[in-house]
C-alpha cells in the first residue's frame, strides 16, 4: 500500500505520524511510504533518516496526501480540507465531538476516517489514546506548576510547599489515565491532591495506588462546590469516549477561586469540562477569566515531541500495519480498529458522534 506522512501544521505541533523506525517496518513489508520533507524534524528525525529507512521524501503536502493511507497525529485543519479528496483512508486523532465543521468536511469527502481516540479494545480500553493521555496527565501538572509562578501570572504558589508553609492544593476532575498520571506528578511534587470521579470501583483502585496520599472523593455538585474554590490548580481530566465532555465546573464556581489560581483542562479537545475554558495554543497558551489563569492547549503532548512521537508509534504501528496489509478489510477483521471508524463513504458512523450531530446523519 502507498502510505503518506504529511507535516503537521497545527500551532507548534512537532509530532509526526510515523517515525523512521516505523517507516522501516512498513517498507520491509513491501509498502511504499512518502514523507513530506521536514515532517519529522520537530521530533528529532531528519529527512536522511527517513530515506535510510526506505521512505521517499516528497516536497509538498499534496504529494504526501495523495496516497492510499495517510497517517497523521492531529486532525486536519481548514487548509488541509481539500486534500481529503485525494486519499482513501485517514488515520489520526480527530476529536470530532468538538468540531462540526471538520465532521462535515470528512463526510463530504467520502473518505474513511479512523480516529485514534475511538479505537477500543473489548474491555473498553483505548490503546491509541492511552500513551498521549499519560503524557498529557503528567504535563498538566508540569504546566500548572509553571503558571502558578508569579512571573507567569499565577498566585506565586510552590505546589510542594516547604517545612512551615502549606503545600499547594491540586483538584483533579476524573480518575482515569489522565487524572491518575496528574496525581502521580502532583504527589511527587508534594502537593495536596484530591481526585473526583463517579466510578466507585475506579476510586477503590486508585486507593490501592495512592493510599492516604491522595483524597479520593465521589464527584457531585456539592462536593465540587466545596473543593474547587480552595484549589490552587484545577485539572480537568474527564473523558466520555467519542462524546463531548460534560461541564462540571460553572463560571460561578470558577469566580470563587482565588485570583491567580490555575486551570488546566486536558478535556479541551472534547469541548472541555469547565465552562470558562476555551481552546488556546502553544504560542498563546493562557488567558485570564474571572481572575483565574486558564490553560487550554489541546495538543499538550506536542510540547515533548521526541517522547510523544515514539510513544504514539509504539501503539499505532500494529494498526497501521493491519491497514497497510489488509486495506479496509482490516476494519472487519479487527473489531477494535473497526470501532475507530468515525466517517466512511459519506456517512457518519460512530454512534457517539452520530448522537451529537444528528443533523448530519
């Protein structure tokens, strides 16, 4: 199969769909890979490394897109919509619940669009979302700690405190992978940490990990109204597969937080779970609303592309190989991969996205 790897164009997105090591595996299996020049440079991979792995370096995005299968990292942007008519299969993160315009463009193109974030194993795990969730969870605290610094507009709180001075308070909404990894980082810094979740079994599991180092609480409106105003760092880590994230924290509740507190909403690419949160970028990552510093960058792992690209490829390559070897037949042979299909033949097929965009069905 002919596979294309275009350069990512989202603001400061330095990850790349395939690493040279992945390209080599594909080429060794008899597939042809066209990589747009400089596509991997942000992750530390030169054109020469791709050529040595067997890829053909092409000079334009159009050439990378005119292949049977295009492997990316982030969703196509408006300036890429015209390319959707030139390839047959697109494999990337899509997050359509927060982007009706892209959903419509994919439907119009009649492409088969497979979203990393909805590939789902029989036990409900999301294998292609997990590595980036781990990274985003860890980065949420790293970024949060930075923006709590006074020079960055924050309260001037050291999350770990020091002897004689209380540690900062971190409130995490959601105890999934993002929330768990955020808690690990926050605990490691010495912060006071609370995790809220509605899954009692998950809370019990988290107790086996953290013991008494983290306060594990059932999430309801009354509990959040008590905890959020005291948070120095509030992290949104809610995920409903394929759906828009529910709003858990209202503007009124945000207004009760102390000036200079920080909100990092990892759920922003699914619409966010905090009412005052809007999408930002690595170039302009924060803004102040109700006196609180908000961080809403949807491609957080793009800040650490050397790590993130390799972590993503470790998970995506087996599925890329199936698509390359079997074409669309792979979607029937691998049920988990089949669940990743969001749009096909001009139809919106993923149930969660169908529910949200009923007018597009």
